[in-house]
C-alpha cells in the first residue's frame, strides 16, 4: 500500500491540514495518509505544546469516519526529539509491504538539508510537496518529488491557540468535534492562566 506520512505537531489539527491531505489523496496514487503526531519537533519550542496524547486524540476526532486518513502515534515510543529518518526506518521495518512517502510544504522542503541524515531520506523516500507562497522548490536536491498546488487556507495552529487564550471563537477553523473537545477540556487556555497565589 502507498502511504503518505504527514508529520507535524498538530497543535491543534485544523481544517488547513485536512484540506491538504484530502487534496493529495485526490490528486496522487497515495492510498492512505497518516497524520504522524510528533511529541517533540527538534525545530520547535516545546513549551507551547499540548500533551501528545491530547493532540492525537484531537486528530482522531477530526478524522472520525474517514477511511483513508489515519492518526499515528508511532513517534511516542521512539527516542526524543523525533527525527524523521528514525521514524521512517522504524515504519519501513515494521510494515515491509507498505511504501512510505513524505508530505510537506515547500517551506519545510527548504529546510530538508538541515534534517538528520537528510541524504538517506532523499535517496529512499518519495516526497510530495504542496506549494506555499514565497517558498521556492529547488529541483537539484536529488529527491523524488511531486509538487502539488493544494488549496491553502491562511490558518495556523499558532493563531488558533492565540484565539483560544483570548477567549475568542475558533468555529470554522477546526472540525466541530475538535472545537467541542478543546472547549470541554480547556486546552490551550490553562497555560495562560496565572497560578494561584
């Protein structure tokens, strides 16, 4: 089976992520896309990260009923921080009949040479790149790339967290089950509350 791995913090997952995934499924020969929730991205500050089990629960709620979208916690039990090359090696060994590819934006692709063992990734795994405005896609990396013009929404997880912290609505930015869970649990609001005196 051809599987695309969509790595991310998904802090939280939102409609922008889901639209990209659905577009890539529609326009390529990928049969499934797995949202690989990263416990700790080595390029990101972990102070604003919601617990990984809460984040994957939100992903599961976001894709409920979808047969070709999956939530993956594979990195939860791998050494931290999460390096993509280690995750790919683990998955390839565990699922030898699957063919794995990586999904990323053109902004992330520009950073690929800085990744741990980037040459191993480039040599062994196809990469599906969705264009982001202002980020050029170099053709001379040696990678097997497919470039897509996925519909992009100007939504970011950072902005969603800021809205929540300010007590503002996130309706239409995230799937309703995600919105309801965030409201019920107080996710992203607690971190801004002052500790009791």
